């Protein structure tokens, strides 16, 4: 028998800063705590927001830009991003 799909009402999901002074809020949409093998995170960036360099060698990240513009750096590559872009 197949597992039922995961379902979480949007009002049960909370975005939060990881540390004080951050300019990016994270909202975990699903992950291992829900029985999912994949973690999906929604990020909300404040205008002019930035994140310190970080890496996740055991995972792959995909970003979908919904609004605003920005610049992404990944290893030695940089890209300007705009609404509708997928990185």
C-alpha cells in the first residue's frame, strides 16, 4: 500500500531567521521529520539581503526566483537572477 501524500496547511508553516541579524528567513516545507527523504525549504530574502558563504556537500539546492532580483554565487560561478529564473 502506498503512503498518503504529505499535507501541511500553509498557516502551520513558519518562516524564521536562523540567527539574529540574518536577512533571510527560512520556512521548512517538508523534510525527514515528516517522513520525507527530501527537505524542501522556502526562503524569504529581505531587500538587499545576503547569506554568508555556506555549503552542503551531501545535498543539491534548487532556487526558484518568484520576485525581485539578485546575484547568486556557486563555487567559481556567479549569475544575476530575476523573477522566473531557476538556479
